[in-house]
C-alpha cells in the first residue's frame, strides 16, 4: 500500500517535472534558435548576397552616369564593381541561374575597360551593366521565391511544434493531476485503514461496557512491566479491587442498574489515579489497577483515594450493611523479588481476600 501510494506521488511529480523541463528547453534553446534562423531582419538568414551585389552595381552605375562626377568617382565605381562581382560569384547562383556566368564575364570585361583611357561613357556603362543588373535582380527574385517556400515550411513546422507543445503540456498536466488524485485516494484509504486498525486494536484491548482496559491488555502490560524490571531498577504496584455486595445489588435493582453502577465506579477509581496509571476490568465486578513506577507507600495512598472516591458516589446498595456501594482493595508491590505476573496477581488476590475478610470497604496490604 505504501509503495503504491508513493508510486502515484512520484508519477505526479515526474509529470510536472517533465512540463517544467520541456518549457525550459523551449524557452532557452528552441525559440532562440528559431529567431537566429530567421535573422534580425525578419527574413531567412538576413539580406541575401545577390541583393547586396545589386546595390553595389546600382551605386557603381550611378557614379559612372553622373555628369557632375568628382575626380574619384571612377575609383569608387571600380570598388563597387569589384564588390558586386564577389557577391554574385557564388557557386549556388552559377548552378541555379544560367545568367550568372555570362554576367560575371561581362563584368570582368567592363572592369578591365575602366582601366583604359578614355573611361567608358554613360551610355556604354548602361549598355554593359544593365544586363548584369537584370541577372542580379533575377537571382534575387529567385532566391526570394525559394526562401518564401522554405519560410512557409518552417512556419508549418513551428505551428505543428507549438501544437505538439501545447498538447503535450495539457496531457502531462492532466496526467499529473490524475496521478496526484490517485495518490490522495491511496493516502486517504491508507489513513482510513490505519484508523480502522487502531480502532479494532482499541476495541480488542478495552471492555465495551466500562471503557476500561480488559484482561488481554492487563496481561500484555504486566509482561512489559516485568521486562522493564529485568533491565533496570524499577518497581510498580498492582491494586486488585472488588465491588462489595454487588450480587445483592444486581438481584435487587437489576442488571441494567448494575451496569450503570459499575461504569460509575470505574470512572471514580480512574479519577483517583495518576495520569500514567491504568485500570482494567479483570472479570465481573473485579477491577485491576497498575500503578506505573509506584512504591508501596504511593500505592497505599492512591488506594485510599480510590476507596474514598467510590464511597463519595453515594450509590445506594440495599444489600450492603453500609447502605452504600463500596469497594475492597488488595495491594501487591512488584519488585526484583517478584517471580512472575501470575505470582503478582495471586498475591493481589490474596490481599483482596483479606480485605473482604476484614469487613470490606478497606485496604489490605
């Protein structure tokens, strides 16, 4: 029961731990990776090389066709053309776009032409560079189409991933709640079973009429006391009590009244005891008391308190010479010289018989 109960608890904690680990993984690794994949500009891998090459071609063409160009315009145009050539001279462009190699050759020839005198005119520059610009634009558009398709595929995967994440979290959360509920059910069943066992044990050791402990409990406690005496300097006292003239009381007033009287006597004796002392119904109207750790003198003092407590109940007993219900007590002190629980009981019974012989409502030591 305990192992299974713990198993449900661990499964519940495991479910919630998986949720926490999954969310942490998504937050720290998956989403940052997606952001890096799309780039800071919001497009796949940022601005593509063909676009940069086209920009440099446009800048070079602007320098070459500017009628008010400065003296170093030709050098700037040449630098832009060299950079544009590098951005267009990409293996994947050559593989996918047939205009790439002719455009690079045209660009090479035009760069060599710039070094000659006189420099190319604006019309010549337009004639040579416009086809290269058109090729760069074609490459750029083709790459954008490819990237759009990739972006759509990535978006689908992200959407599927998000649905999987949401569904997984919901399932794990429900599993965690379910396992926790099972754990609570097992815990409550375990506690109820424990309470039932304690109740059954209590019922097995108590007299149902008076609420006092029974003979079985007396035997068990006597064994514990004797075990303690065997290992340490310890003594205790046993009182054997009997209600005086109880049979005439039952015969005169009936057993129902006899049961009530017995219950009141048990309560009165219990009130006269210390907290650590215990009272037992030994049989019929006979009661036994164990005074834990008490000496003979302490036992005598407590016994007299019990005699007085019962007498103060003033329960009328027509069959008693004193007209009230009273008890007689025999006292026996257990110490290292006491051989066994049975010997202690026999001694207490003997003292009780002496109290009865001495006129009842008294204590025999």
